[in-house]
C-alpha cells in the first residue's frame, strides 16, 4: 500500500481521490499469487484459481487434494464415527443416518418429497438369495432385502421388497410412487404404490413378476412388475411427469461376443401420457402400465447414417421390443456406450423438452477414464426414426485422478453437476455448468470427498431440494467385524451438511 501511495503522489493524484476498494482491485492484477504459480502453464493457473475461489463457485471451502490412502482388511468396524469413513472438503460435515442398511445399498429416492423427506427409499444391489429362514409369519421364505425404507429421524430400517436381483436404479415418480429397477441382464422394473405401507413383500418369480406379502397372499395393488418397460441392466433413469422414462443399459462393449455394442439409451413412451400432477391411488392409473420402448440412435449426418463413431450430435428414437430391448437395439443400430450408469434429469433446465445427463464409466486401467454426456430431448413424447429430437454431447471427460464416473447428481439452486467415481477410495467431484464461453463443457471441477475404505465406494449421492444437505451410501465394505441386520450384512448411510448456496443464487 505504501508503494501504491507513492505512485499516486508521483502521478499528481491524491490518494483520497482513489478509493481503498479500487486500490484493492488493482493490486491482485499485478501480484496475485495464482499468477506466480506455474506461470508457463495457463491451465494449471486456472485450475488453481478455481480451487482458491471454491466458496464463490461451489459454496465449499477448501476442496480436497490427494484422495484417501489405500487400506487393507476389515476397515469398517463398530465404534467408528462417520468421519472415519470419508475425507471431506473443509466446510463439510458427516454424520451417520444408519449403519444397518443392507449390504450394497446403492441409489435412493427421497420420500415423500425432496423438500421435506422423512425417509430414504434405497435399492439394495445384492443378488437374489434365499437367506435360509422364514419371514415372521413362518409361511414365506426369507429372501435378500431389495428395497428398504430408512427413517431419517432415527435411522430405523424396514425392508419393503425382497427377492430382486441387484436393485440399483430407483426413483420417486411424479405421481408419487416408487419405481425400483434391477441392474442385471434380465433386469426388470417394479412400481411400489406407497413404500411406507408395504413390509416384507417377496418376488416369487422374477420373470412373471409374481409377488406375495409376508402371509403368502398375492400382491396386485401394492407392488407390480412393469412388463412394458425394457428388460436390461437398469441403473440411472429419468421419469418425466408425462410418464416418459429415459434410462441406460449398463453394458460394456464387446460383452459376450467381440464387436457387440455397449449399452444403449432407451425411452419408454406411455400409451396414455399423464397430464395430471396428482398422486395415483391404484397401479392401473400409472402411465407405466402400457406403452412402447425405443432406443437412441445417433446419426453422423442430418439424415440416417449410423455406426461406430456416431456417439454424439443428433439422434432419433428407434422402436424395439420391451422384452428384447438389448438385442433389438444392437440389430437396429442403436448407439452403444461404455457402461452407461447413472442418468439424471436436470430439474433446473428451462428449455424445450427435457435435459438429462448420464455417466459412461469406462475403464481407467486402460486409460479410458470415462465421461459424462448431457443431452436434450426436445420432444419427449415423440419417437420417430426420421425426427432427430435428441442432441447430446460430452460434458466432462475423466483423467488419471477423476475417472470411472458412476453416479451423478444435480445440486438444486446452483445447477452444479456432481460426479461420483466407481473406484476403490472413490472420490466425488463438483463440476460447474457450462457458462458463456465458446466450449460446451463444464467450466471446471473440484474434488470434495474421498472414501477412506479401499474395499468400498461412494454411491447414491443425492441432494435435498434446498441444495444444502446430501446423503451418501458407503457401499460393500469388507466388514467381517460388523454384526448383521435382518440376517444380512450391512452398509453405512451418511448425511453430509455444510454445503452453502453461493450468494449469486440466493433469492
């Protein structure tokens, strides 16, 4: 400041004529520490500036540097705190919701709303398994927990549905039901009318969708299998208010036979699109009861030209069978991706149609670090091979530190995109939306969380509607010292607080 004062006097200017605020604005331009670091590497300077201003852009103080160090053996043990499970950015805090969620707790939905949730409705991604005992009535065999409700006030856990195989993708529908899906080659989709009114229902036959309650009575009004939806390895899905469902098939290219396509993106269009926003009272009222399935085929021109290399740009929806969706998609030239996993609708999007983003996991061991693609379907109820209603492009590509993206979440209020790795000691990254610059990718990402247990991974990350609280599953730890719950091994569910909404978003 003394040098600045002398300069002003030399130039014949009174310091009183120059505000202190203006002086402070001048100084960083000539002496900002970030400009002194890596002065010949512009990208590194910009990356460092983003970290230094993470509170302004992300509402997070002090993003992480290195990820958690590897561990061995049974890391997860009784008596640990939630902070023993994760490393967090400086301003974030962790606490347990429960330590009794079923092992491989994956994605979840808030119930009854994102604004005021009382429960988390979780998919448990375990294989179908007879647990060797019976349900309380003594009449029905006890199978693996597949869908569980977790009460936020006390962490108590109830099993809603049993006997699915690898329950993964799950959503609360706009008509206030739960849609739970399976991530396996013959994966199906099940609609639950009210998860808090259903306990210990069991899928007797996955192919037919036969379901019974804990006394052996058939379920026809509480839970139904939606045979009109595609059979595939479900994970991410967007359920629009009309009943349109957009989802990905979690399939690696070359699976089974060399040169077979990877997982396609599918769209279900209901036979009776829903216009009302009110909850339904009966499964027959659901738009998921009947409809048609289509696969996304990106084209290399404005006409029809498809094949390897046509992964981004514009595309149309091609009809496939629900029961044969995967094989049909391959036959009609639908675009295949590298294990498309989570897919989420952008609720902040104000444009035509619907915007959605999905993760393609890739394989970091071969330097395929994965990616996130974002697309817009300008006419969700339209499925015409001659109308390219979809435009999709890469939003962010991985690197040696940020790779194998699996789960994905939008932060309400800010529009920031959160990407969750499918890795040992997996990390979570927060990414800015694309701004007004020339490119169409994220404007930058920071690391905000790393899992300490090498045998586990982060999954199911999701924000409440205010954007200030998130919930997370620490999935499939090696934990031989932990007691079972409901005759099943367990996982930890963590609540993360301390997210700030940057001032420019506050209204």
